[in-house]
C-alpha cells in the first residue's frame, strides 16, 4: 500500500455530524489523499471537513448525488491515483476495510469493487437495515442480476473502488446527476467488460445515516430499470446508447 496512491472521495451533503467519525475510521496511512465534495450543504460539513485537514470542493448549489460524484472523480483523476475509493461520509460504511476493498484492484484481479452489506439476512437486519429496505433490496438485486447476467448480493452500496482503467473507460460525465448515477456506473462497466467484484462489509444503519425518501427512492428504482432496459436494447443492437460500449 505504501507504493500506491489511493485517493478517497466523499460525496457529501449535510454530513457535519458524521464526517469526523468516517474520517477517523479510515486507516491513518490512507488519509493523505482525501477529497470531500460538498453539494450545497446547509450545515457545517465544509468547516468540519476542513478542520480535519480534508481537501474540500464546494458546489455553490446542490447538483445532486450524481453531479457530486462527477466532481469527485474529476478532481481525483488530477492526482494520478492508483485507485479511487468512493466512501459516503455518513458513517454507514466501515472505512477500516478500504485496504480489503482496493487490494483486488491493485493485484489486477478486478477493475471495480464494492462493499456489500447484504451477504446474509441476519447480518443485514441486526445491523439496523429496515426490513422493508432489506426485502426491496433483495428483490431489485435479483431482477438486476438476471437482466444484467451477474450475481451480486447488492447493487446499492455507497462504498466502491475504481481502477484508473475503469474511470477512464466509463463515460461518467455523461451520466445523470441524480441517484441513479451509481447504477449507470455499474451497467456501463458491465457493457465495457470490466471485471467487477464485491467484499462483505458490516451493515450499519443509524439515525444520522443518509437515506433516500419514498418518492426519490421510487424514482431511483424506475430510473434503474429504465437504464437496464436501454442497455438490453443496446446489447441487442436495436439502438446505440452512448454510455454503453
């Protein structure tokens, strides 16, 4: 790990109460290259992050979750990293596992990794995941797996790592500024024949963790299957969609 550059990006929105705990959980040797992009927060996220020594980029207005990540990756690539980790700063994901997440990329086994909170039902529910979210996650995951020809245990993780190859091949600047951005990243990666893997991580839901509300969540699910549908049409040669290879 000492010979590689791991850049950690945090897409933040009103994370003032959780960013410090998230930061302190990151292994000390990996704290040198951390970027937080604040998406128009109304709390003290920027001040807290700056006090921790994190490099901060602040959007003057809220662009959305996808728009936030576009800035994250754009700024991360300027540092010429070996791998880029996307970590939600809401303390929902165990940042102490970053080395485990990036190792398969560094040894060239995978191009894209994510942490799965749903390796089993018991662990997910004991970790505080609401039952309705657990079952919805499982149903959507099964449907996506069948349609995309993969076999992942989760598709909604906010803890991901990308090789430079992946970030340069995936046209992320063309993606939505909304929550469906992560799904577009995954579908596009599959279309580019990138190698995707997952590791098990603890489920950790708490009252300060970010969560998509019902209406935005419903739109997210609809958008997800819309882009899966477009991918299937692209794959069949019926249309050519620019975000897919």
